[in-house]
């Protein structure tokens, strides 16, 4: 089984930088995803980490430390449209079946 | 490329009634997922299909929920009878055949918002 923890809510100012943390406990770790979900909409893929380190994609970066069971999503130059929930999801297993479990999500509010 | 299609978008029913949701995944995607997302929570996997076979239904309340994926393409999820606690958004997602890390990205449909009164 898995245990995924992330803060439920965060507030940040437009133009600033915000870091959303995610910790997990799992056996058979095989990757970590971040999804963005605007209110009333479907989740959309943001990033994926399977090796330790930082993955950068435009204003968004994601970091993983497998030994610490820890990841963060970094959002730079925040825009009002970044107000959304950010879901951390952990994949476990290998071979034919890989299970992805989602965290509760962090609701980010960007204020002017 | 067309995305994951779901219908209906909204459904209101009374408790003890039955309801069915439909999902059409992205063409060529072998894996199909049904999730339940209660307000303020993350998606919870109900059932996962690989082609038309079930690979995980451990969290599906089998006394009232059922799902099928005929011919390995479209899928339906049914609730019979519905309870108040079934009020949630039901999301369908699909992903390509999984052989490498990036090939397991899930693409979600817009979901069906179910209200049980």
C-alpha cells in the first residue's frame, strides 16, 4: 500500500515562486507524477520523475529524492491561471501491472 | 487527436436508483481507468482494465458497482443501487500500452458529476 502526504491548501502572490511538497511511503516505487486540476475540470499531466534530481519544464520544475520519499513541484513567476489543485501521484510495481495512487491534492490560490 | 470522451456530464438521481456512465478512451490506448473523486479529495481508483481484462478492481464496491470494457475499447461503469455517499465526480482515464515510464501518462476525460439525493 501507499501513504502520500501533501498540504491541503497554499496561498501565494502573483509573480512569486511557490513550492508544493509531497512525501510518500511505498514499496516498489516506480515513478512520481504531478497533475494539475482546475476546479470542475479533469486532471492534466504536468511532470514525471523516476530518477533523483530536478526536471525543468518552463515555469514548472519537479524534484525527486527516492531515498527520502520526497518530491516537490516548483512554480515560478506565478500567474492567476495557476490557481488550481496540484495532485502528487506515485506509481509502484513493475512488469505487467503498475499501480498509480493519487494524493489528496494541494489547492493553490494565487492572489494579486 | 481526440481526447477521452465521457457522458453524461451531470447526473442527478435519488438513492436506491441505478445509474450508468460511459467512457470512450483515446484511440489505441490499451489501459482504461475509472476513478471516483469526492469533493476535496484526490482521485481514487475503482477499476483498471488492460484491453478488455481487469487488472485491478480491489477498491470497487462490488456489491453495487460494476464495470465492463467490451472489445477493449469503450467502457461503462454502473451503480445499482446508489447511496448518498456515491455523490462524486467519476473520472475515466486512458493510457497507452505500458512498456516505458512516459507511456503510462494518464489522460483524463472531463468526468461525470453525480449527485445522489
